[in-house]
C-alpha cells in the first residue's frame, strides 16, 4: 500500500549525532559565519533517545580532533575523566601475566584523555545546539533514496506498526527528508550506509572488505585506590586463542569508576566465537579480578569496531552524499582509536559543504573536495601508516607483532598480509573447526554468578536497552529454514553465541519434535551489529527499529 508521507526539505541532512555528525554540523555553522554566508538549513537526526544514547567506546581520546574543532574545549567544560598518566601492556596466559618492558609507540597514550564517549557526545551536542542547530534525537533513518544515481532523500522509520506489519491506531508514517547533500555519520556498519553500498556499488570498487571486532564493556565502581584516574592498561592474550585477533583494556575513570572491556575479531574461524563469554572469562583472570573484585558493575554495552583502516575505506563521496566517521572506516587499527578521526572527518566534510553551498553544486565533482582535504590531512597520514596493521595478524598474535614491528620500525611490509575476505567467510563449520583447533572454548562454560560475572540478560539490563515489543522485528531473517536446518547442522547456530545480548536462542520446535528452531527477542538488542556482519549465511539483516529505542548508555 502506498503511504502518503510528509516531505521535509533541508539543505543538509546529517544522519547520526556522534562525534563525526556533530563535528560536521559545528563546522558548517562556524564556517558559514566566517564566510559571511547565510546559515544553511541543517537537519541532524539520530536514532537514540538522546544525544549520546548510542555512543559507546573504551575510550581513550586523542585530543587532536576536538582541539581542532573547539580549541578551548577544556574551558567549555568538555567532560574528560582524566588525562592519561600511566600506560602499560600486559600479556595474559590463563593464570599468569607478563608486563611488557616497553610500550609500542602506537599504544603510548600520554597527552590523551580517558573519556566516557556517551558523556562526551552529549556535551558536543550541547555545543552544536548553542550554535542554533537542533539535534532531532529519536528520529531513525530507514531507507536511503537514490534517484538517477544521486542520493536525494532519507525516509525515516514508520511508527505504530504491529509485529505483522499492520498499522496500529497510533500509526505515524515516516517522513521523507529531501536534502541537497546527505552526510551519513551513523557509526559502524550503519544501515543507511549499507543501503548506499548496495545502491551505489562503485563506492566500494577500490576497497578491501572491512574487518570488524566486537567490543564488550562494563563500567565498574571499585574500592578507592585500586587504579588511578588516567591509568591505562592494554591487555593481550587470554582468553583469546593465539590464532585469533583481539584483546582487552582497563581504563581508570574519575570517581572510582573503571572501564573494562574486551574486543574479539569477527574473522574468527570458531563458530562458537562468543565475545561476551570471552569478556567474562577475561574478568576472571587474577590480574583483572584484583582490580574489580569487591566492586559493583554499573553499566554494560557492546558495539562493533571497523578495524581494517585505510584499505577498507570506501569512496568518501558521491552525488549528494558524504560518508564520515566509523561509517567510512575512520579508525586507526594500530591504536584502536577513532574518535579524533571521526571528528576530523566531520570537519573536512563540513568545510566541503560550505564550498558546495557557495558554488550551489552538490555533485560528485564538487564533493570530491572532501577527499582532497583528506588526502592532505594528518588523518590520511595516520591511517596510511597503520594500513597493514590488521592484516599483519592474519597468522596469529606472535607473527602479527613481528610483522607490525617491522612495519613500524623500518617501514617494511614483508608480505602481502591484506584482508581479502569478509569476516563471516573465515568461519569454519563445527567439524572442520574441531579438526583444526579442538573444541572451543576449551573449558566448561563459566557459571555466571551475576555478581562478578554476568549472563547476557543481566548485562543487557545495565545497558538501559528499551524497545517496544509490538513492532516488526528489526532483525530481518531472510530464511528461517536455513537457520533451523543447514546452519544447525553445519555451524551450530553461531548467532546464539556471537550476539552479546541474548537476542538469538534455539528452542524446542513443537511442530517438529526432536528438532530446534530459532527464536528471536529483538527487544534485547543493543544495536552492536555483530549479527549482520558475522552470520555465515548472511541471512540476518539489521534494520532500524522505531526511533528513540535501543540502548540508553550513560557513562559508557
Ligand atoms: Fe548485536 Fe545483532 Fe545481538 Fe542486536 S541482535 S545485540 S545487533 S548481535
């Protein structure tokens, strides 16, 4: 049925009020003032219920981006937990640990700040609103409209639809937002960005596949004196096997809070790869336990991280379109840092918008100024330097450290270690995995006590996640039969393992005794996007639920 939609027209549409989108809006307002041109109309929308609700990161921020955007950010009470004052790197075996005698340059954090990304984003939103730009939180983009090869509009999500897709009494059709240029700043693996790649495949013509990690994190309140605000510990090893990619962190925040987390590569061959379980096992290690034990877990969150850097960046612009921040892979994998690069991408896109406005030209040619700015920037220099980092770890941790060391010290890329497959293509069927690596995890599953180690549901509760139950599932499964037969037999339904929010569950199939079927609880979803990336059959598609739903992160 054709639905009549309200049409909103604006000069610039920015989708996503994270560091990139907010930096773009801020830059446009400031540069318009500098160039003495009329302030353009900007519509800045975000799917979270408030600015920063969906922002989650470790996080240690390099101030390079924010000091370029807002040089007096400290005077403007930017929420910084602490300046980094101590760095260390630990290698963990199952029971023991070794402290590395040196910190590689990429992991030196002096001059950087421990922050809560969601507090930082909320503050940046206030700076943008002070310039007269409203942030429309709770407005989720659903479809990217491409007409004659040009991005022309975004359709927002319909509200008030029941599980079967019927309109309820409170039905409100999504609007059609038409814009001269749309900036997709949705964060990692954005759903409109995915539309852009599908509808405009030339955007990915010269890019390697993206490689992702899933990061799982908790914020703990701990007894005073265990770790100082600004102390940064990076962790390699346990429980991640040598042949897989990932590692952990512990960051001292203000007020006896500590950010503790673990990242796991989604290019794992293991169909039982479970980032949440690995994180809980990591917390059981004596080195981590001595920091957290006796404390209280306050917040939980999970998110994917685009980790292949320079070679996986898409073309950054098209007719009527620019891609910024994590949506475009602006993340330095060697430092696992992207906030400063996201801000820089927003600045460069914002400056390009001003040129386009002055020329009244939003074509590909005109917007290529964004790429020219990038090529001349410190962001390109940084990303190019770490271009081989993720690929270097293809043969495991030790070889990865060797290749990376050679690259960093002598600029030598010994072999072609590039990522050439999508993450899900690395997953092995259960039998093959057992033959190659043995059963995984090697030990019986942890018994979660929900005091120190938490099951997924107890953790999700601490993420503040809310979704209205009565709406179509925002996890679209193209073929349940594949899940209930082929995937069960070959892979053992990896979705029930890799999802860090217990959305996917295999339950008894009453209609087919002795068999199980996939059951979904979309209301638990923390919007991490792992399932859309890691599903071996690619039958799961994550689409935006009603606006204003999902996690409600605080202090994350
Ligand atoms: Fe993440 Fe998908 Fe689970 Fe949602 S359903 S929490 S996006 S893995």
